[in-house]
C-alpha cells in the first residue's frame, strides 16, 4: 500500500493529562509552492505544544506536512494554517508553530504563530 499525503491529523489520548509537559517537533523538509511564481519554497517547521487531552500522531503529522508540497501558499498563511489545524485536532493548552523559510530573492522569512488556550 502506497503512502499518500493527507490533511487528516490523527490523535491519541495524552498519557499524562494532569501534567503540563512540552512536546517539540522539528520538521526540516517542509515544502510548498510560491503562489505567485509556482517555484518551490523550502522551510524548517518547528512545532511546540503542551497537550491537554490529545496528542498528535507523528505519521499523520508527516503526511499532513507533505500535503503542502504541491500547494501554493504564502509563508504567513501556511504557518498560521498549520497552527489552526493542529489546534483544531488536539485542543492543546499551548501551541507554537515557527516556519523558518529558506532564502528566496535574498530574503529569509521566519513566521511565528502562537496560541495559549489558558489566556
């Protein structure tokens, strides 16, 4: 069976929901397309969250990030969409997504989107 990109983020129950603890992912192979030129954009996506009742399953996260490979998206929009989709799937206590986009046209872009459900 072939693996395919997917927008479906799967979850599993947090094994210690009574405790605040940080989960961090570094995803150095993120790609999407520039919506204006169609050229590829490359980024390292950093994700940090404090789970509440649910945690994101890693294979589904990998397939989710892969799903952007052929989509046109501005850096700001894709970073915020990743935050929104992860927040909707897991309802975390805190969540931070940083998109560190490689140089294009002599400019490096870093976009940080955050959510704190307790404030």
